[in-house]
C-alpha cells in the first residue's frame, strides 16, 4: 500500500477578508514528486507555506504520518525539522561561508557533533555540484544559481522526509536556471519526496509523478504530467497551458 507522508484535508487560509486557499485536499506519498502549477495569485506559495506552517492555516487539517499537526500539543518543531524548505530568495546567512551555511542548522537544531555535521554538509554540497572550491566562499561571492544550490544542500543536510520548493528558479537569470533544475532532477531520481511550486513547465513534465493545477485558491485539476499537459479537462487548465506553452 502506498504510504502518505502528508495528507491535507479541507485546508483554508484567509488574510483578513481575502480567502487565498478555499478547501484544499491533497495527499503526498513517500518518494513522490508533485509539481504545483498555476497563475500568480492562485494560492500556490500560500499552500506550500501553510504545509510547513510558515503561515497558520485558517481551517482544515494537515496530517503527518496520520497525525494532525494543527492539533494542540503536537510537537511543531519536530514536524518542521522533517520538512526541508527552499525559497525563491535563497535565505542564506550572508555572514557564514558555504560550508557553515550547510552545517549551522545541524549543530544548533539537531545537536549533531561538528564532525558529523561537516561530513553530511560536504556530502550534500558535492551532490548539488558545490564542490570543495566553493566551501570557503561567502554568499555574496556566488552567482544566484550557486546560492540556490547551497540552499538545497543546506535543506538536505537535516535529512528531511520531504522537501518543499517555492519557485526555486524564479529569482535566477535564465542561464542559471538549468543548473538548479539539474540538481533538483538528480534529487527526484534519488527517491526524495518533493513538492515543487514552479513555472518551469518542461521540468514539471519531466520529473513529476503528479501535477496539480491551482486556480483561485482551489485545486482545479490534478493528474499525471501526461493527463495535465496533453489532455487537460478543465477549461482554466487549458487556458493557462495555452498561454504558458506558446
């Protein structure tokens, strides 16, 4: 039986009178890569930020291994540790070098020894192509693509059960997008569970097990990449893809 790591049930999120998420239900299985697509303002990033509780949902449930993380008394710190997050804007510590950026959460949050944290950081930096020549560099000495790869390595270093990517290439120059997408493709092949908000349609088509199309705060359509890209059934999905794939 397929094992759901995260189950979202009837999730809602409002900012004042503005209802951004209107009754979202979605399950994420172990090893699955889910791409979330849709127009700006459709609620994609808010959904991602609600899953890892950077935004507090207004209603509904988020089940992690069957337990509702929104219930009083649930250990939220432990839950957040299980989800790696990669942002549009990298969010690296500017005062720390590349290696230290990938070590700091391990030693402070997970209480790993320095030597263990360093070994894990180096392994994950190598995995995304940020080899030893970069380890002493500060973020300001790196290109956008390199910064994003460090951010991915940092998130991987806490051994998350699932990785959330919030438009990880949207702040990058076009020539740097490829290197980040390649790193993410390699992770997808490794069996990591990934939820990706993206505008990169070819990437979503290539790496996803499932594609979710969001429109005006609801999931309008979801299915395999072939179903969504080749045979969409919802009018809004068709409109969106025609505009995007022109």
